[in-house]
């Protein structure tokens, strides 16, 4: 019996004695399993008895709960055996399929007690909940006495069977299919809508009357073309939409817009919390629009209370979903009771969750204003922005909106130059779009001067902005790589960087950057990556850091081009935290489908780089990165004053790097790198480190390349602790290549088993120096291997000590690995 505590709109639904007693309520007879037990079985955690327990010994043991169906998981309540005298260390993970897991919590309980403790989570759609234990403060035992899963209860789907329409119909994919109750994403099952391939297609439903809407759930097509449903809006209105165009709908009074930048899942849940009769889904670019199902979940009746502000210094401006109108710059408070979001706004703002964020779900909110507590420079267009950023010592607030750059600066190599110093740039609600066609109009001389945002001044803060390149056809990403690589309007004039940071003390706080446009694109570095490449490269990187003491916090960087994510050249004390850097992978077989007139077709689909791969055909069942490295250090860089300086300390914390060529690669830095609580996924190289570096409490897989790679045997004294996760894998690479000396390396298991066994090779630097023992030295290394991956100590290994739970093959000298 898995107990689900259902929460909805601030109320807790008690349907059992336990709930009435202050504990969670019992509901739904499903299933619980565990990786192991000592006779104290997993079912004991569901028997409402704190005197029974599940127990298993060893780091990485897990207990898993199948909820039987997808729920929105809001929290987990756990009581720990002997929890009053020791602290358990756990991960709380969720999954929709039982195979791909997302970690929502890592750490220890908030206090010591025998009672259930409440672990609040980000509301996440999931069917499975897993607790992974890493022992406790006294020993390696994992013991839980009781567990409850707290979910948000779903209301009625009020879109089912209602009247629908769409901008056009293609392939008999009629609009009514999205409200037939069938969420199957396979086109062949006949329950998916389909419009023509057109600009900003839309689908909408008429609910018949104005209803309270809690959320909208979308199911995407799954057997093909799921990326089409990305960069879209969900629009809600009490009255009919007056326009079929996206701009018309966005500008219509009373319409709330909810933007989703990524590819939709099955489902994708979008919180609404307003009334509405008409719900529309509309793409922002050109593509067919296909929906497997759309659910509109009814909310509780919204009864507005008499609004009150945060305190007496605030003046009422607008009720929720109304326009809060004022001129110039004001401070705005949005919320209710004790829950408020605060922002600086220019010339008014729509008083809703979309604009101001939701400080308290399920409560009617209002907007309040007061004069700004400091002077702000108001910016209402891009020309005013360029003028403002040439000055110093300012707080700059740009008016919310979407702005498209149409011209270069006078040097013809730059779009924006931030000359001023000590400026705070508030871009909340601002999107700046720079078309790839404009980048292609840049001058090709001088070299290394092509940049979109040139950040020269010291102590500049970028706050809450969205910056993206746009394609002429409006697509989120490339689908026809052959056409892309033939059309210069889709790539820059030559190699360039989106943000180049010269200044010291620059901060990026909660920004979203999407890099598009490069030549080539679709084939990674198999045509070269520098001098001597098989084609003329027009690479396009994300953020180059050459200044010192730069902070990147809360950045979401998506690289849809051939180039690095974040890279350091001559920078010292760079800190990257709470961020995501994501690229794109492609299966080799898909490249052959580009045809003989494609860019790789001209080379008979044979790789031209690196040297040891030249002439080899693209491997059909291998996943290839289309980008360069996620977080990368170069040996040195040139400062703004012309001096050449070695790259220094790099710190990466609480960050995720996905589908880049190398995830975190810093071996060329002259000072240590400190990597803490980082997760890498699906990269050709996971971690590669400088001397004296740390990788602590981090995670990663070896699905598409080695998890840990010593690219040089001169890198020493790394301290590494990585928990191994698993994804479906391709290729013949090793699990890890380890060389150098003085390392302490620990590989922990998350409890899952890789689908392909791969060797942990000590005394090997991989393909680059294969066959040359002078580059393979490994000595005086402590290795702890708690995974099922075999260890091979090569002929160039010596004095390797430690322990392994899996097979060890020792061909070295003086090794003692048990």
C-alpha cells in the first residue's frame, strides 16, 4: 500500500486515520521494491508502524515506490530508523519510466527525530519515487521505518470532448484528436493532430464557458518529430481570440501567455491558475503542430479576497490578470499575505504569474507599487540600450518585451559593446534576438573580433535576461542539415563568440542564452576544429571568459551550434554554479540520411578529424556530439591590455552539463579546478582535470565516452568522487582512462548496472596517445571502485593501491588493488 498524500490548492485531503493524526493519508495499492534487504523488507515502510523498517547495508542501496500512474509529486515524508541519534544521507529521485531518474533532493534530514520528516520537492510529474541511501553518520546502513509520497491531486479534465479548431489540417490529423482522451504519442495509432508546415500554427479548444483552470497538460508525439513541439506558447483567454497571429494574441487584453522553450514531453504540465474559456497552443516558429492530447485541468473556484499589500509603503495597482499601469520605473510587489515577488518594472506590467512569477500557488494575488529606492536609467529600445551601456555606475532597467537586433556597430564585427563599468542591467522579462543573417553580415577582419555581446567594462551584472540567435525560418533547431550547411544566412561570417567577457567582476545572474548558427553544423568536429580543417570553419561559441572573478549563477545555456559552451582563456577565479549547459547529440545513421549532396557526403561520409580517425567511416550506431566542450579551460589567453596570462582557478558547483563533446574539461588550466555536486550526461568526455583538482559529490555516465579521462600523464594529485549513473550506451570506449600520479579516485554506484561493461584503465590516456607508452604513465594512485566495471592496470601502471568490487587485471608493477 503506497500512501499518497494529495494536496490541492493549499488544502490537504485527509482520507485516513493517519492523516487525521497529522501523518500522511493512505491511498492506492501499488508496489514497493528495493535493491536489497537484510530481512527487514521494503513493505514494512508502508505498514503504518514505526517499529518496523526496511534496511540494507552499503552505499547506493535503494528503495523504490511505483505509484501506479503519473502524479505530480510535491513532497516525500520519511521516518528513519534511529533517526533521533544519526543522520542518513539520501537522494530522492523520481522517474516516469523507471529507467531515467531525476534527482530532486540530495543530503540529510532537516533534524534528528523518529517521526516522519517532510522533504519538500519541486512539483514534478512522476510515476516512480526512489530513495537512494548512502549510509548514515554512524555506519553504512540505510533504514527507513515509514514513507509517504505527497502529491497534488488532479481536478477534472474539462477539455475532454469539447469543440476544437486549428490553423490548418494535414495528413487527416484533425483537431478533435487532442481531446479524445487518448494520450498515445504514436502517429500510427490515429490519435494525433497535425497542421500543415506553416509559420506559427495553432490549435485551440473552446471549453464552452469561463472556467477556473489549474493547469494544462500536453502530450507530444513520440514516434517521430517530437522536437517540432518546442518554443511554443499556451494562451488562455475568457473571450475569443481576436487574431490568428501569435503577436495579435499576445497583445490582446486579458490574454495570459505561458511560454515553453524546450521540447514538450508526455506530459508537459503548465501551471495556469486563472479563469478561461479558450485555450490555444501556438508555435513561435515554422513547423507542423502535432498534439497527442491536451488536458485542461479544472481548478477550485477563485474567490478574490480584499487585497492587502506587503506593508503601508505600497499602493494598490491592479488585481491579478489586470494591467498594472504606471510610467517610468517603479518597484512592484506581486502576491498575497506573506508571499510576495518583488521586481523593478518600467512603464507598467501585466499582473500575472507569467510576468511576475507565482509566489504562492492557488491564491488570488494582486500588484502593488512604490517609487524605486534608487535611481534607474530607463531603456525602451535597443538604441537606448547601446547608449546606456557606454556609461558607468548605473542601474539600468529595460522595458519588458522582445527586441530584434537589426544592425551592427560601426566596426561591423560587434552587435553590442558594454564599455561602461559598475552597471547593473535588469533584463527581467526581456528577450533580445540576434538573427543569424545579421551575424553573417559581419566583416571577416580582423580575426577573433566577431562577437555579439562584447563585455569590456568591470563589475557589470546581467540579470534575468533571455538572449537568443534566430534562424530566418524561425526554427528552434536544424532538421535539414544539408540545407543548413548550404545557406550562409544560417551561420556567421567567420568563427565567433556570443558573449566575450574581458571585464573583471562580471556577473551573470539567472540568464538564458541560446546559441544558434554555425558552419558546419550537424557533424561535430569530424571535419576539424582549428587550423588545417577540411572546410572553412565558422564556429559559434557561447561564453568566453578572459576577465578575472567572473560569476555565472543560474545560467541556462543551450548550444545548438558547433562551438564551446563556456570557456576560459586567461581567466582566474571563475565560478559557475546552479547552471545548465546543454548541447545536442546525433546518431551516425542519421548523418547518412543527409544524402550524397550533404557536407559529409562530399567526403564519402569519412571522418577528417582527428588524425587517428581520418578516413574512417562514420559509425552508424554511435552517438556524436554536434558541439564542442561544455565547460572548457584553455592554457592561456590574451587580456584586454594585450598581456598573455595563464588560465587559473575554476570552480563549478551544482551544475549540469548535457550532450556536449567534453562536459567539464580543465586539464590545461595552470591552477586547480574545484568541481562539486556536478552532473554530466551523454558527453564524449565526462571529466578531465588540471593538477590538484577536486571532483566531489558529483555524478555522471560513460554512455557516449569515458566518464573520467586523463588526457595527459603529467596531471597529478586529483581528488575524485563520482557516483556512476547510466544511460543507453554506444561505442567501444573505456569507462575511464587514468594516468598521472598522486590521485585519490572513487567510483560509487547508484545501484543501476550499465548495459555495456567498460574497463577502468589505469595507465592509459586513450586514443590520442594510443600505442605510445611514454604518455601513459600512472603511479601512486589510490583507486576505490564500487561499481561493476572491471579494472585493468596496464604495463605502465605502478604502485596502484585500493580496492575494487569487480574484476582486476594487473599487468603493472608493484600494484595492490584488492
